[in-house]
């Protein structure tokens, strides 16, 4: 799982010409052992919405501490394939994953309900990228 390592520090002198932007972190989760993977997707290009993890099954592979996945995460890549945001494409890629499933998700840093990463998750961190923008 990729998690925070080098977060941007807020500037000491705010720039009035800059408008506040959303901040995101991109996380990579590797699920192993085959289906069922233990999560549900909603939205997608067909519905005019981002492709979001809407549910994580308690005790499922996506619920493991090492996955770090959370409801509300936006799915960006599945098995190193950049998604077009189509739910149909995402479901096809997930179903085609037999032993391992690699997800890259985008998470907003502004969401209040976000939990903090625990020490085990931080030890398993590989890298992190915090970006601003849409």
C-alpha cells in the first residue's frame, strides 16, 4: 500500500491570487488470494459520476489493514490499467483478476470522516504523492 511520506507543507505566507484547491493522496492496494475481493463499486462514466468504492465487506480482503481501502475512495487504476471511469470496464478488470488485484485509488484529504493511518499501515508504506487540483 502506498501511503503518506512527504506531505506538502502549507505555505507560511498565503498567496491571495491562488484559490483553495482540493488535496488528494493516491494509494496503491494489493489484494491477494482471489475473489471475492470484498468491495462494491458505484458510479462510473455511465452515471456521470466518479467510480467510487461504496462498500467494503467486513472481514473481506479489501477490509484488511494492509489494503488501506476505504469507502469513498475513487478507483483510478485496476491492475495497472488507467480507467476511463466506466463501471463496466472496471467490473470486467476486477472479474478478470484471479490471484491478485492491484488498485490505485484517489482519496480526498479534506474529508472529515477519514481515519488516520495506524502504525502498521505506515510501516507498510511504499510511497506517497499529495497533489492539489481536480
